[in-house]
C-alpha cells in the first residue's frame, strides 16, 4: 500500500464533497476510529457512500429521513471483508468527529484522520478489517506524526455524544497487530 498526494493507491476512491482545507500549517497527528452501518445493523450496500456524498434517499429506509441532512465524511471506510474505500485525502479535513476534544484541544477534525469500520457497537469486527486497519495505520504512522498514543475512538473524543467504535472493538488485538 502506498500514499500519493494524500490518497491510498489501489483502493476504491469516492470523492466526498464533505471536506475542506485544514487550518494553515496543520498536519494530521491523531487517528480516530469509528463504526458505521447503514441502515443501522446492516452491512454492505451503497448507503455509506451515499451518506458521505450527501445523496441518501429517505425513501430507501425510514432511518435515512433522520440523517439525510447530515454533511459528514470520513477519510476511509473499512468494509467487513477488509476492502478499503477512501473518501477524503488525508491532507484535507474530513467531517467525522463533530464537537470533540483530545488532550485539551477542541475541533479534532482540524488535526485528525477518521477511519470508519463497517460495524456496530453490538458485534465483533472481522479479522480482515483489523488487518486492513493495521495496514492503513502503519502507512499513516510513516507519513504523519501519529503514534500509538494518538490513536483513539470517537467515544473518547466525544464521550457525551458517541459510543463508537464500541465495546466490541478489540483495542488490545489492534495494538498487538501494530507491534
């Protein structure tokens, strides 16, 4: 896996409009792990892409009417089979963290990379997902000042609002893979 102008080579790219420039001089120094499934609890399908593109059709599922107004994105999604989709180049600010705080610093989108794991708070992630997350993380750690201490969950930076990546994300296993 290689990085070229902020994009991973060899992965599917879907260019989300829900991003912008980082503050001047800011480079990513935090990795935030999330989980997502659309509709909730269902995997596969085009709906995550549609959400990150601002193209969700509320007629497709009743839940979509609640979230179709959102303007959100992540840098990457790791599907259940380990396939990686990239939506935003790493040098741009994706809109994944919302109101957030890490080590006393607000607005984590300014200085973070957001990776969504296709999943829920209620079931384990797949080994293929952990392997893909490891590969992306190792590459990011080579290019940006991200260390193991600067990898966190969405629930850690927005604890009043978010629970992801959830109790089934195996942090110990993931950190062992990084060694």
